[in-house]
């Protein structure tokens, strides 16, 4: 994927949900980083292998807001 991406495009690995077990997710994160991905969403792999982490927030956090206005107003907190 890194080779197929344009030169100025950064690739971040988000495969934790699709990996086959804990060992598979750690292995995939480690080798994706070695293959040129710049970060992983797998926090444990980031901790073990010193890989930068990046990602999304929990669905439960998103659902804690009742409207789009609540999200906008929370930015000032």
C-alpha cells in the first residue's frame, strides 16, 4: 500500500479489528510499520515496538453527544 500511495501520502495502519487474534494484530502492526506505514491504531503495539500511534475515538464517546451542537460547544472546554 505504501508503494501504491503517492509520495506525499502517509499510510496509517488500522487493522486491529480485522486481525486474527492478539498475536496477529501485533505482528501486522509491527510489519506494517517496518513496511513504511507511519503509525498504528494498535496502542499495545505502539507501546511494545515504539511505533507512533494514531486513530479514532471510541464509539461510546461519539454517542455521548445528543446533537451536533453539543460537539461544537464542547470544543471550548
